[in-house]
């Protein structure tokens, strides 16, 4: 199924939202709860899965919904369709401070792998599924779990991430090690694995966690400076009045040595 050709405009800096322009009968799919506002003549419909397999019958719809369930997302998505005569607009907002990243899948090899919960919205026809990591180490220690999301198709998709977004082009054979929570997305060519940081002192007292996400080119990767999990842990620690040594095996035990 060819994706609908939508136009868009981004607003804001650290608290962004995206405005999607829909021609008559064009549609966009979005995560539940991401809607900010929409103009008249735009109809909302809740569907199983992402709607990319609408012609696959009941089993196809159930399979699409099941894929989303495995990623921890809702079984349902919302489709917004322009049922009017002229161009109409619908807006979607990011759920926390950061950036919205437009992905033109037709220019990215037809597939992007991203962390779960990163997806915001996409042109109807883009498939939102799961991407199984082949190595067990990736699943157990990858930070984002054994399953990551994949966006496939030839249309526009939008993902969001926290803080500042850094896009890096990896040359063939070039390797980059990233904190597991900071990895946002990568193109299909990039090899992804998990690597132990090495060294007992580093593992116990480094405060940076035990594992890196190791990426090997060629391909493009997107990295976030402030993962939501890190932001949430700092807010929680501040609310509780306790210091948290993020990523350290000792964790809160380090506070025992404070006065």
C-alpha cells in the first residue's frame, strides 16, 4: 500500500508540535493521546493496528494489533481523514521536551528502526511494527528491550526524542558506542549490538551503566541527549529528596557513605 503524500510544518523549539496538511481524502495515523488540535471536516476513527494491512481481512488486522501489543503500545491507533473539499490541518504534540524528527522513508531505504514509544504519527500506509533483535544480549541488556519498533513504507513518519537530537552518518565499518537509552533510531543497514563496558571498577562505580549500544555502519543514526527515563529518574529522585547515582550497580547504597 502506497502511503498518502502529506505536507507538514514544525513549530516550536524545545516543546514542538507538527502540523499536518491533508488534501481531501488524505489521512494520517497517530498514537492515541497525541492530538493537539484539528480543523473542521477532519474525521477521527479508531482502528486496530496501523491500517497498513486494511485489505488483509480480520486476521491481518489482528496480526497488526498484536505487533503493537508486543511493543507495549495500545492495540488501537487513530486515523484522521480530511473529508472536506479543501486543504485541512491537524496538529500533534510531543509528550515531553525534545524534538520531533521527520523521516521520509522513501529516502531512507523504506525502513527505520527506532526505540519503542518514539513514534508520534505518520502518513496512512506507513507500517508500524516490531523489529526483533537477533542476539539475546541485545534483548536482555539493550535498555529498550528485545523488541524495537520499525517503520516501513514510502511515506513520511514522525518520531520524537528528548533533549537535543544528533544525527550521525556512519561510514562502512565505522563503529559508535552509545548509552543504550540515548539511541533513538537507525536505518536498516546499521548493525546493532550490546557491549559490556569492561572493568569491575567502571561497572560498579562509573555511574554510566554496564552496557553500551554498539552501532556499526554504514547507515544513519539519531541520538538523543536526554532520554525520558533519565529525566523521569532525576525528577523522581528530586521529589524524594534523595540523590540517585544513575547507572551504577551500587545505586542508592552510595548514600550510606554520606553524612
